[in-house]
C-alpha cells in the first residue's frame, strides 16, 4: 500500500493550490492541452509546467477535457488560421529554418491544425485566465451558498458516488 | 514552484537515467547480437559493448561472426572496434562520425563452440527469410583438345553451301527483296499519279481560263465565279491528297527497307556465327571460339574476382547517394489537418564518416588501411571517398577514389599485388586442371575505372617461377604437351592484358552470361 500512499501524497500536493489565481492558472494551462492535438511535443512542456508551477491540477484536468470537446468544433477555424500562418510569405524563411532544425519538427508545427489551435490557445490565454479567476471569485462570494441549496446538488451529495468521492478526498 | 514535487521528480529522473546508463550496454549488446545473428544466419557474438555518453561513441570488444556454412569457424573476428561520434552532430539531424577503428581483424578462425543459430533464432529466421536473387556467376571457359587437328577433314564437305544456314537465308532474303520491289512498283502504278495529276492540272487550267473570261454583269455571273473558285479549291485539295498518298507510300517503303536492312544485318550475323560454330563442331574444336587463354588459365582466380566485382560493385554504386533536387513546397491532406512540407535546406551531408582505420592479420599476412570521407551526400561534402590499403607478405597496395561529387560518378580502383604464393592452387574448374601448381608466384596489377555506367578494366597478371604438376590427368592432350614445353623454358609467364571497356552494366551481364563469341572484347 506504500505506492497508494505515495500517489495520494503527490495528488494532495498537487491539489493543495486552490486560490482563485491557481485554479485560473490550471484552467489556462489545461486549455492549451485541450485545444491543441494532445500528442504534440509542446504539450509535454505544458504538462511539466502544470506539475511544477503551483496551479490547481483538478482544474487543469477538467479544463483539458472541456476544451478538448470545444476543439472539435474549432478544427476548421484552426485549419484556416494554421494554413494562413504557415503559407505566409513573410514567415516562410522562419518556417523553413524551423523545419530543418533539430527538435522543432517533432512539435508538428507544420500541421495546420496544430499551428492554428496553438495560436488560438495563445490568443485565449489571458482572457481565459481572467474569466476563470473572475468565475471562481464570483462563485465563492455569491453563488456557493445558493448552489449548495439546489435540490440536485443535495441529491448528488446523498449519492453513493459522492460518498466515494469524499472517502477519496479524505485519503488525499 | 512546487519544490515538494520538483525535487523527488528530478531525483526519480536521475535514478532512471543512471539505471539506463548502467544496463543499456547489456540491452544493446543482446539486441545487436540477435539481429546480426539473424542477418548472418549464424551466431554473432560480442564480448563487451560500451556506449559512451560523455564522449559519444561505441566500443565493441571481441566480435566474432560465425560462418553460416561452417559453424565451427568464424568468418571474421575483430579484436576491437571503436566508433567516436561528434557531440554537436547529436543535437542536429546530422550524424558525424569522427573515427572508426577496427583492430585485430582475422578471418576464418577456429571456434571453441558451434556457431549455429539457437533453435529460437532458427525459427525466427525461417519466418523472416525472403527469396533472394541469384548471384551472377562468371562461367569458366574450357580449353580445346588440339588432338583433333591430327584428323583429316574434307574441306568441301565442311563448307558445303547447301549446309550453310546463312547462305540459305541470304537466298531467301534476296527473293524477299525482289518481291518487295515488284510489289512497290505495282502499288506506285496503281496510284496512277501521272494521269491523276494531269486531270487535276486540266481542271485547274479550265477554271483559271473561265475565271479570266468571266465578266460580272449580274447575279448569274457571281454564281459562276463562285463555282469556278470552288473548282479551284477542290483541285488544290485533290493535289494535297495525292501528295499525301505519295508520301505515305514513300514512308511505307522506307520502313520496309529499314526492317529488311536490320533483319539482314542481325540475322545474317547470327547465322554466320551459327554456321561457323557448326563447322567448328564438325572439326571438334567448337570451344576454341570461346576460349581466351588468360581467362581459361586463371579462371578460378579471375572468375571469383569478377564475381566479386559484379555482385558487389553494382550494389555499392546503387547504394551511393544520387544528386538530389530541392523538394518543392507541397501540401498533403490529412484527417486532422494538413502538413505543409517545406524544402529541406542542407547545410551539409546527413552522414559523414571522416576516417576509418582497419588493421588485419591472417597468418603471415597483414593488412592496414584507411578509408576517408564516407558520406551520404558527396556533392555537398565536396570531397571524394579515398581508400588506401597496404599489405605485407605478398605486397599489396589498393588505392581507390570514389568521386561522386560531380554529375557523373567517377570511381577508380587500382590494385597492385606482388608475389602472391600459388602453391597448392588447383585449376579444378577448367581443362588445365590436368595440372596443379607446385610452386609459383603471382603478380597482379589491375586498374578499374567506372565513369557513369561505363567500365574500363585493365589487368596484367604475371606468374613467376611457375612449376606445374601434370602427373595425373591429360597425358594424351596436345595442349598439355605444348604447355609442358613452354614451362620448361619460361622463367615467368605473363598472361597478357585483359581489357574490358563496356558502356553499361547490362552489356557486361550479357557478355558474362551468354558469351556470344563475337560480342566479347578481343583478348
């Protein structure tokens, strides 16, 4: 059971950060992974950042799944943006240089969707951070108590699933 | 920063790296041994394999490659192999090997255990085995038995015109030509060019006269004028048609003549050779036409050398990189987007082996050699590959320059072998196998030049102090008697110069496989 304890400790460390800024940071970084194709080299860097910087891991994971779903809808837009950037005459020398460099090609930057979605995620980085921070603050100050009173929330809290969740939370 | 996470994470990474570094050598060693054994169809063993990380490179000690045909012997044994790679090249797409060293290379050594593949690998080999093309074999030529000249022949009977296929075919061709001539004459007559032309000319003249006389006074005259012009147009078309017909016939005739000419040239040549062979067969000296003394005499030696050149030179040259053009920008559709392909900008070859040193010992023999400048892109490297090998005890000097830096690859190889002992060398593959060499030394000088697809091979072989043993076979062969007499007086025997100058590999292949006597270069 020592492995379980180690894992639970790691998760507790990673989940300890729960200030609005840290949650917003998690959402922001999770968005990059969610919007861009998951198996790209730059996502390793993002995952590393999530693990190292004090951001909320649960928020990052949830954000990743949520933006992954949104990404499917944005594919054609990503393709259009990516194609425009990659075929731009002004940037062509830069892309040729990157294409012939050592590690950069492994990022698949020359794929229209990778490039397009990465640019979209960079554009959305700050707005998402602000929005998530505002959302968390607003929830904590105004909505939390109202939310707790909802019947559906009370029903969930009484379910077996929630009991399991609480047991897991107590362990960690 | 989450230090409580970061520190254990990096500690874990460090431990993993150390673990891999410690066990990687063994893992790579076993993979190399297994893959190489499968390729070799017999065991390939390595005593020790070291992968260098701080100074990137590889060192293999005690490499033994078992002989698949004789598992109790090693095909080759190498005491020490060292490869050092340029550190900077590891961070780019290029691989630059600074040095490869192979020391204590020995061939055909005894093994302490059998080199057969273990059962597990045998099964895998069976599964992986693919059919390979048959290697080209240079045939050994036979010397004639000159005893045949002791017989008497009726020359008239031998060259009887009725027996000769070439004469029969010549007669037939002559008939064909005359029938073709008469057929063409008939066709030309059938065309009736003269009368047709006269008819058209009369029509044109009539139309022209009518045109001159025509005075336009009313609409009826305009209609007549139109009719005359139509007649003129029709006459012009008819003339053009006639011209086309004549040109068509002319072309047809030219084609027939060309076909006949080619048939005459090729077929007559073949038939003449066939007749000559038939006459020689009657004389019992059919093989004489195929024979070149030098080839017959040194067949096993030259045959093997030619086999080696033929089977490997083509492969090596095919594997050599060709001139590449820059890739154009193109797009490729993919389910999850499009990959934009940018041109490759080469800042140098992808692979360079700056220097490889080799030392080899085999009994009294020893070899030392250096190979410089092996690269995947000789054009951008700009230097040819140079091979310099020197041997002791039977002096050997091999120099090769493989220049693929220009549009046409130029490879030159020169081999100088002096004093190669011939004792015990048996000519088992040709009629001179009636002899064995008791003593003798071979000097061989060969120059091979490959320019594009053309080959120029010159060899000079000299056999010194040759003592042959005729004790067993061919006692009644006149050829043997002649040779015996020659050997009594000749202190050294130069087998002449064989020169091959061919324009393509295909021609060489045909010459070797088919051996039509007339198509082979003169000795």
